[in-house]
C-alpha cells in the first residue's frame, strides 16, 4: 500500500510540474467549447438536434475538450515515463502498482478537465442537472484517458501515438455528436444489428450528457455501456501494459508475478 | 586497492551472476520494415564475488544489450541468466523521471528496493557526500547538468548496497575529481565484496580491472595480458603483433 501511495503522489507531483499541460487544461476547454458553439450555430435548426445548434455545438465541444485532453495526457504519461518505469520496475516496483498509480493520475486529470470544461460550459448554457453533467464529463475523460494510456502503451512514439489519438477523437466526436445523423449499421455477433455511431467510445457519454444538460435526467440505458467501456478499457490497459513491458499479462494479475 | 580479490579467489570464487549461451537478435516490429540485427550469438559470462570486470567492445557490439539481459530489462532469444543476489543497474541513459527532484527520485527507488526511510536517508547522504551532489538534492532531474545527472544515475544504482553492480558507461560526463571519487568508491565496494562489471567502449586504465572481457561477434572473450599491465601497453603489444603478422603475410 505504501508503494501505491508514494507512486501515486509522485505521479501527481510530476503532472503538476508540467506548466504546458496545466496551461492546456485551463485554456483549451474555453477555446474549444466556444469555437464549437460558434461553428455549429450556423447549422440549420433540425429537429434531430434536440436543442438550438449553438448549444449542441457547445455540448459537443465540452465533451471533446475533456476527452481529448485526458487522452493526450494519458498518452504522454505512458510514453515519456517508459524508460523510468522500466528501471523502477527492475528495481522492484510492481508494474501493476505503477500502472494503477498512473490510472489514478488519470482520474485526477479527468476531474480537473471536467471542472474547467463544466465551469465554462455552465457559464454559457443553462444546465438542468449540473452535478450529474459534471460526473458524466469525468466519465468521458476517463474513457479517453484510458484510450490514451492504451495507445501510448501499444504505440510508444509521441508523433505516431498523437496522430492515432487525434484521428480517433475527431472521428468519434463527429459520429457521436448527432450533427451527422448517420443510418449506417453493421451486424455483430451477440450484439446483432447495431448502428455504427453506437460503437464509438463517446456515443454513450454524449447521450448521457445531453440528457443531464437538457432534461436533467439520467439516461440509464447509456450508463451501463459507459461503465462497460471503462471496465473493458481498464482490462485492455493492464493486459497491453503487461505485454509491452515484458511482464506478461499474468504478471498484472494481483498475487502473481514472474 | 582491491584488484587482487579475483586472483585470490580465482575460478574457485563464489559465482554471483552467470549468463549462459545468451542470444539476441533485434527484429523489425513489422516484417520488411527494417533490418534484423544479431548482437549476441551465445555469449557466456560469469561474475565472481568481489571482482571488478571491464566489458569492452566496439560500438554496436551488443554491450548494453548484454547488460540489459543480465539485469532483466530485456529477454534473450536464447540462453539464461542465473543470480540470487541484489543487483544494482546504472544504465547508459539516465532513465529517471525528469520532473522529480533528486530527493524524490531517491524516495521512489528506495521504495522499490524496500528500504526503510531512515536507511534511505543515510545512504542518500553518504552517496551525495561521496559524489559531491549534496547541494543539488532539491533540484529537479531535468535541471541538473549532464555530469550531476550521471552522479544521481549512479547513486540510484548504489542506493540499496547491491552485491553486484552493473554499470554501463558510468563515468560519462564526470569531471576529473568525480572520476577519481568514482574509482575510490568502487575500490571501497570491491573491498566489501561487491562485484562490479563496467561497460565501456574504451577502457584506458586496465590496471583498475581484474579481468577485461571483449564482446566480439556476439560472444565474450577474456582479454589476455599480465594483470596490472596498462591497457595502453596491451594495445601496443597487439598492434606490434598485427604489424608482425602483416609483414609475414606480405
């Protein structure tokens, strides 16, 4: 437990010593939310949007800014610390604890991103259920923070990893926003026929956020899929980290080591 | 000076670390996206308690790969490593967290080594005193000069008083005083029974080592030569032999 606390504390300390990251955390959400609001305001008022276009734009921008920032920080946390992590692990620090402390840092980043983005969003849009909306933003940050950690683990190069994350977040945001009402669907084993938009990571957080902002209600049918995404990504993150660091997936299981 | 320990123990000395038939080939991550580089082709290494061994070889000969395999940072394609001792590893690149201070770095590694806080502080103070970086303890790693960073890099490997110390180009960036302090420290450690293996592409003071192993064509060969003979003299001897062989062939 002591290792876990010291590891987590030092990860957070490291994070707070990155002025550029902290600056992005403060400056990026207002800029992105406003730009999305302005850009989407020129959209025609379609019934499928569910709200006026500017609000829809700000909703989309808020989710995107929280998710993308958390993803970027997750990605660079893993890539920049790879060599240090390897040495500390050889010295005796469990890789499982190291990854867990990184993931705790991700929660802190997601919370911080959600606070900033929510304050900006709430300044411009009347939110029906502020607390619920805030927690949903945090969940969206967690989903992308985990995706960032996984991408950084599998593609440990800053440029290549960032490119993957940028394209993924952009595509995901466009598909999940509802701005482009796509009807394409695919047939999957177990799940059956499913809309393509339902498969992207931000779709369910987006639906939850819209419901919390506009109706003040919890869209319960979307909560479980979000938790499923987080659980699945956590599992993949541990497996990928174990494999890429030579620990092996079994080494990431509590009570087991190589 | 401790260099006589090996000659005292000879092949009878206690084996502290052994690598047998080590093989390693770097393959491109994607087929046809790069070249395969074979660096180790059945390398054998045995380290005895209390000896100081130099590992030499030209650039790209696989010295750092060998050391990574010995510490467990890299899996060999073939062969195995056996050890049951505390190992300290000082890699060529510092492999520390840039945004942590020197004190925080020691705290993190002490935790990894399962050291108590009091013991860590005692060791940290002693190392900082010996290698002269006490005034930089509250500096961030990325705010240190190359030489001071290397001192911390080395000290992290020494923190838990390892029984085997594997050092990869440990004195890069050291000034003369620190270089001498480094050798003074290694003498003290070897006197206590610590085994030290030092990788260098250029070993200029052969008399400081009990043995010199040369990594060539993926395998280690012990360099022959009278103990204590300066490396430069051994070089001259080799060059003389080569010249003689060359003139015979002609």
